[in-house]
C-alpha cells in the first residue's frame, strides 16, 4: 500500500458512494459547471484544505467556501462535490446530508461544533491497558460516540502489557451496558481477527482515544503495511506524542474503511442529550418518572432516580458524573440561545440600517455574483 493517502485511488462504490449520491451530486446547485465538477469522499481535512477521493486521482480542495456560506465545515468522511475555479482552483461545492457525525465542541469560548468524522458506522472508543482505566473519560467519549448516531465499541489496547484485563472488562460492562468490549494487542495479535471481520464493504469505523494508545498502530495492522506514522509513548507517564495530526479516512485492502484521528485529551460535548441518555440508561429511565418535571434528583419528593439509587440500581459516582455532563449540556443550550438572540437583534439592526441607507448603487466591477458567493 502506498504510504500516503493522496496516492490512493479507491473507487467510489467501495467508499460508500451510492446511486443516491449520484442523483444528489447531479441535482445540487453549488455554482460549479457540469464539465469541471467532480465528486467523492473526503479522505483528510487539514488547515482549510480537504483531500478528496474521487475514484481517479485524489484532489486537494479548499474548504473555506462552505464554511462561510452555510456554517458547515466539510469533514473527513463527508460525501461532497468539488467545483473548479479557473483562478482559485478546486474547492468543496456542497456536502451531502450526513448519516452520522462524531461531533465535539470546538475549543474556544464561543460554542461551536466541530465534526471529527462524518458518515461513520461504528466508533471504536479506545483505552490503553498500560494505564489505569479513566471511567470519566470513557463515559464522556461514549456520550459523544452514541450521540453521533454510530454504534460504539470499547477497545482495550495493549493487552500484552497486563496479565489480567478481566477487571477492566468487568468495570466497562458495568458502566457501558450494551456496549461490546474487546481487549486487543497488536503485539500478541489478540482479537485482531475479530476486529478485522468488522471491516467489510464500505463500512466506516472511526478510532478515537488519547494520544499514544495505539490507534495508528491498529490501522497499520489492518492495512497490511505502513500507512500511518506511529510514535513512542513517554516512559515516565505513558503520555503519547500526538503523532497523528490529521483526521484520515483509510480504505483497507480487504474491504472496510477506517478513520484515524489525532489523540484528544479534553473532549467537549456538543448538544448531546441523546448520547447522555444512551450512556446512562439506568439513570435516564427513572428520571423520566420523577414527580416533578424539573426534578434535580437530589432530595425532591417523588424522585425516581434517588429511589433507584436506594435500591442499588444507580451508583453515586455515575449519578454525580451524569449530573455534571447534563449541566455542561444545559449550559451550552443556554449559551446557544443567548448567541441566537444576540445575532437576531444584530441582524434586525443591520436590516434597519440598510433600509435607512438604501440607495441605488452601480454594480461592482469584477467576476460577478457567482464568485463572491463562493467565498
Ligand atoms: N505493547 C504494545 N504497544 C503498543 C500496542 N499498540 C501500539 N503500541 C505502541 O504504542 C505507541 C503509540 O502508538 P500509536 O499507534 O502511535 O498511538 P496513537 O493512538 O496513534 O497516538 P496519536 O497519533 O498520538 O494519537 C507506539 O510505540 C506503539 O508501538 C500494543 O498492542 N501493545
Ligand atoms: Mg496516531
Ligand atoms: Zn428526580
């Protein structure tokens, strides 16, 4: 296999491109002319550019136009059209509706979503057995994985480094009911065959987890050759070195597609009410039957969550963490409402200002409306 994604030329059906995508690409109005327009699936996103698999040679396309027009940034895994401009070169024209999206809150004060990978079927939430299991991190990642619409699976990596991993598996069975968990090792080969069978056809599986836990090593194992660079972890604290810096979609030689991502330490939630409910089903279910709709599940009369806790069905630790995550989501909801209110009143002021200043103007010289709209 070539050692760089840009040299791969997978055909479109193997990437999950369907007749429905054909129909969409033909009908979508993205300002591109029919003879220069291409389409395909985004293989990599990096600094304002996307690498797009098109069936033939991969194309580098600017992503900024979409961001400005619709607020949606193209993401790895997106099915897109690519339009070519004689001067500016290729850029992303339109993004097909996503079946799933792994979304986090982008770092920064203003609440904005960032899609880590789109149109993913499964999310492998990966943890290294060479360090203590961090349940809070795992729960947070599961919320994001469930919220994406894809199916999560927990992979415990580096099983060769510990004698007993049953304890970790039991803990996960408790905190991730209904989520399959597998311990793997790229050193001993443990369970790699079971992982490999999940990759078939155009099934797309994203790997998420801390730096240094072996995401890229697994990709290389599955792809039967060195595609992704891997890095040593620091001996002192097992920290990774953030070797992978882009989100890469890699078609595997025997079918299936894997998305390798850079390790993320802090992962913020993005509007994840459904993901939270799926990650904490034992709390979500009784919470629906509390006497008061705005019950905060502490000491209200008729609180079904506290009842479940007293019956030993809900752990205190899980309840505390659930509350914290819920608060994070609700705070974001109110921030978003506030931003929407402010921008609405800004828009209203702008409309009024324009109405007051309205005068007939000479049309601007230059490339016309079409070009301006693409920026
Ligand atoms: N013992 C052991 N080491 C492993 C295993 N898998 C990966 N490693 C080692 O873990 C280190 C980090 O692996 P990477 O694959 O680069 O980790 P990553 O998750 O891709 O890290 P980032 O790209 O930084 O997010 C490397 O030194 C690998 O050789 C395993 O199953 N067992
Ligand atoms: Mg990596
Ligand atoms: Zn309650």
